[in-house]
């Protein structure tokens, strides 16, 4: 009979455990439901302060329930409640404004600086590609069609007349579609940049090829203009947006190269950790790339067609390049004296 | 079945307070259905935006074409690239599709999920899903989709789509690069305590210690599941099995009351053992 009495006592105490704590759990659940839906501002100060207390009490209930209760539904309920509370309370949550400020003041330039080696490689690859493209087209015109798809060339080819080539550089201001053209360019270039980044996963090989190809196209088109003595003018036409755009694509390639090389050569970290670390730096850089491409799209879609003076074009292009370099590499010096 | 059993979903997650919350990873099927839901939402939104744009075009006339076109192109771009990022960077770390099936993204380290992680995991979607699709669509549209391209596209798509099945933590390429994983966050309601259920018929049943020793915690939890499901035929089958094992023969209409009574006493019996330091895991344990 003692055993029966003991069993009943256990049953009683567990029932009262649940009865006493149930109100706290319900209150915590209700608060969580509210903060998950709306901003924490929706809570009063008192409620906000009670959140961590209720969370700890739920955690302690969970420990007690796991050790003493065999009610599976109760333990599962407490587990899910604590997990929700954990994700809410320990998910470092900064305001949107704070996050944006941090990104521009710190995260973005830091990520780009961190990628400096890959950036050098990427810029170097673009230059090599451009040299190769120039040389190939100079040695045999047939290469031009192989490098630049006829649809992209816009009727420009090695046999075009100088007047025709010149007209592409300075006409077009009459177009009504400038800003929609800018929007199109932006989305298209961004998609290419994201591709250059994401393909880096395959040990950086596709990213390298993409960057080389990009350089090749530059070199090829430059050759047909230079051959007609329009090299300087083309430089202006390209540089007004090109400094920003080519820099951005080079950075996207650099981000891809970083991921690929870190997966191939993780160094002292485990491969998974190295990949995760590289992925986060590269992702931050990529957001920056998208911002840069937005600028490039605006410059290309609007600026290039309305500004037709070579001097101004070079000034804007050079100015943008100086601006980006200063922001990425010198900004920190200014902030830290 | 054997494969499913081999996949152990629970992973330790020790909170700073020292409690192991044992997160459960979402399985591949759940994640696939969440993704499909998102695809449906995105494509519905894209179709609606396009239709509105086309009607707007008719109403506004040619000269209003340009701003409309810009808005359209930007919205489609955002749908493709920002949909996942915006929702997963939000308070609930889940897209609408994930929310519906009750899963969310979390950092593998247990720390808070940061925005760069969300961006990294979603940009990789570009090569996992969109690239093979656009290669196929582009080739198909141009009428030059030869067998080789199609096979290449399919192999690529499958390689990435099935990637989560071939690793222990069900990681996508994007998860791998971002240091994230996808966990279940079910919203469970607090349900009644079965051992407190009042049942006049159940009060008539009494069990000896020998009868209560027949089962352990694993069986108790199965019994709880059956009782909560409250399916007549399942209750009867279980009542018959238990009755045979412990040497009691309840009448068929009484199976629910019999099981309720047995559950209450078995649980109290096992909880008492637990208090005394003996966690009887299943019927084979002493």
C-alpha cells in the first residue's frame, strides 16, 4: 500500500508543478506571438523586461519536466516554447537604420579590403583578358565575331566605317527609354555579377573564366575602335560608367574566387567553417557590388547618352573610380585618424 | 524507410543557460514543399504585376510607358532576388512558404542569424535553381535545345537539388557557404494532461505492480500518442495487445477508458521510478 501512496504523491506533485507554472508559460507564449508579429515597440516597458525572466522560467520548467515528467506533450510544448524564446532573445537584433549605417560605415569597406588579394587577381585577369582580346582581333578579324555575340555588338564590327563607329559613341540622346534602359542594364549586370559570385563555388574556375571573357570583350571592341583612331573617344564612352561597372564585376569575381579558393584550400580551419567564413565576407561584398551596379546603370543609362564631351566623360569616370577607391581603402584611415 | 530511420534529425543546441534545446532539422521533403510554396507565391505575384502593368499600359497610353516599364522591371528583379532575403532577414527568419510548414533558418553556431548569412545562402540559389532553368529555357526558346544541353541542365539541377540529401545536416550549397541550417520550429499548443482525465469507467480499473512493470517509457509515449489521436480502431487494437500482455481482458467498448486508466497508472509508476533514479527506457529495460 505504501507504493500506491507514493505513486499518488508523485502524481499530485507533478500536477501542481504544471498548475503553478502554466500561467507563466501562457504569458510567455502570448508575448512571443506578439513580438514575432510586430516590432518590440508594440510592448510596454514592463512587458519587455519580463520577456527574459519568463524565458528563463520556461527553461527551468523544461529542465524540471525533462527530469521528472513523462508527459511527452508537455515536454514537447516546453521545448518548442523555449526554442522560440531562444531564437527571439539571442537573435542579435539591431534596428534597420543601425544595420544600414553599419553596412556603409564598416561592413562593406571592410569586406572589400579583406578581399584585396582576390581583387588584384581579378583586375589582373580583366587586364590579361583585354590584352588577349585586343591581340586576337588585331591578328585576325575573325576572332571578333567569336568573342562578341553579334546581338551585343550593335552592328559594330571590324569592317564598320569610322563614321558609323563614331555615331554609336555620341548619338542616342534622343532615345526616350534612357531610364528604363538604365533599369534594364542594372538588373542584367547584377544577374551577371551574382553568377560570377555563385559560380566561384566550383573551385573558382568558372569565375576566373567569366572575368577573363569579360576582359576579352573589352579588348576586342577597343581594338576595332583603336584601329580607326577612335581609341581615346571609346575610352571616354566606356569610362563614364565602365570604371564603376568593371570594378564592380571584378569585385564580384573576387568574391567568387575567395569562396572557391577557401573551399579548395581551407587553411587551418575545417573546410566547412572556412567556407562559411568566406561566404559571409563575400556576401557582404556582393551587396556592395549590387549598389555599385545601381550607380553604374544610372551613369550608363542616363549619363552616357546625355553627356557627349570626352573630357567630361573621362572626368566623371575617373572621379567615380577615385571615389570608390578612397571609400574602400582610405576611408578607414580618415575615421581612425 | 530504412533511410529515414538512418537520418537522425536532432542536433544539440546548448543555450547560454546550459540547457540543451535539441533542435530538429527540417527534412528534405518539408523544405522542398516550403520552396514550392514560395515558388507559387513568387510566380503568382509576377503574373499579377505583369497583368496590372499591361492594363495600366492601356489606360495610361504610350507616353506613360517608360515609368511603368521601370517599375515592372525593378519589381520582377526584386521578386527574383530580394524575396527570400527580405523575409529570411526578418523577425521570423522564414519565407511565407517556410512559415506555413513551420521551419526557419538558423545559424549553425547557435548565435543570432546575421544578414550576411541570409544573403550568402540566397545568392547561391542563383546557380542551384535559376541558372540551369534559364539555360534550358534559353536554349528551348531559341529552338536549339539539343539532347546534350538538356541532359547537362538536368544533371546540374539534380546535383544541386539533391545536395541536401547527401549530407548529414541536410545543407544546401547556400547553407554550407553561409553557416546556416534549417530547423523545425513547430508552434505547439499546451494540451491537457492525460493522467488527470476524469473517467468514471476508468476509475474501475486497477493494476498490480507486476502489470505496470510490463512496459517502459518508449511504450508509454506510444500509448500517449494513440490516446491523443483518439481513433476507435487503434484504441481497440492497442487495448487488446496490452490486455493480452498483462493478463487483463477489457470489454471492447471500454478500451478508451481501460487505456486511460492504464496510461495514468503506468505513468505515475514510471515517474516514481524516475524520481528514484531509474529511467526505464523501454519494456526490455529492468
